[in-house]
C-alpha cells in the first residue's frame, strides 16, 4: 500500500494517543521500525499489523478505526493531488470523478500503488452510488473518506450500504446523498 497510509496511521495515532504511542504500536505490531515515505509502497500485511495493534490499544474494532482514519486523511489526500481537483467540484462531483481523475492516474504513476476500482453513477442530482470492490475490503475507509470530503466542502452526507463484502456480498454499494 502507498506510503501515505502508514504515514497517516502514524499521524492518526499521535493525534489520538500522543507521540509516545507510535513506538509502542510499532513494537506490538512486531514490524521493523522504519520511516515511511509517500513515494514508496509497503506490504499490506504490515499495514494490517499496524491497524491490529491500534485496535488492540484503543479497543475499537478495525472497521471503526478505518472509518475514523478515512475522515482524518482527506486533507492530506487532497493536498497530494491538488491539480487533479476541479475548482467547481463539491462532495458528489469529487466522489463521482475520483476513479478517472485520481485513482486511475495514480495506478499509472510508475509505482505499485493500486487504488481500488470505484464504479460511480449519479442517481439524481443529490445522490451518487459507489460500487466498491477490492481484496482489501476497506469499505469503512471509503465511508470515512466520503465523510471527510463532505467536511472539506462544508456539506452533510447520509451513507447507506445495502450490500457489503464484509457481510458476504460480492461488492459494497455505497449510496451517498447530500442532505
Ligand atoms: C483526493 C482524493 C483521493 C486520493 C488522492 C486517493 C488516493 C488513494 C491512494 C494513493 C490509495 C492507496 C492505494 C494503494 O496503495 O494501493 C487509495 C486507496 C483507497 N482509496 Fe482512494 N483516494 C482518493 C479518494 C477516494 C475516495 C473518494 C474513495 C471512496 C469513495 C476512496 C477509497 C479508497 C479506498 C477504500 C482505498 C483502500 C485500498 C483498497 O480498498 O484497495 N479514495 N486512495
């Protein structure tokens, strides 16, 4: 996974638990201490071990941590790709355009970064339906990112998830409505 994720896990831990907590998380995750950089990719197992250690430390299940993290990382995600984001966009435009304007571009950036395929369709002027599939099954991260984008644009969203890979469905469907 792209270095932005372990970097953000560290920032998230330090913001929530204090700076001293990071070396403890790394120790209990049993991963080699290292400085993560955004242009590199790191093994998914290492990210999973860090998330499990955060979960053990806070008592929150991993999906809850991923959702909170998704919201937390949006300002940094946006600052990663400022020129890909059109000035007139609001929450739903940003979500509906992420696949072509951002994820697809990052897939061809010459690294192993491989963001999930998001299939998005407008269902009226106030709703976008996102179909998410990924072997990583991180739909809760997606929900957090959506909430973070809404916060960034000063809007409120409601999200329903009629199908979910974590409940055994083939894909997660996120219905996102601006309220
Ligand atoms: C500024 C906007 C965004 C940027 C710059 C961005 C960038 C990235 C990057 C770099 C990754 C790591 C992929 C890897 O290392 O293989 C990623 C993963 C991911 N992104 Fe995005 N993303 C953005 C918006 C979104 C939105 C709007 C959603 C959901 C609606 C989303 C959902 C996800 C999920 C769930 C993952 C986790 C990996 C997976 O599921 O396989 N992202 N994104």
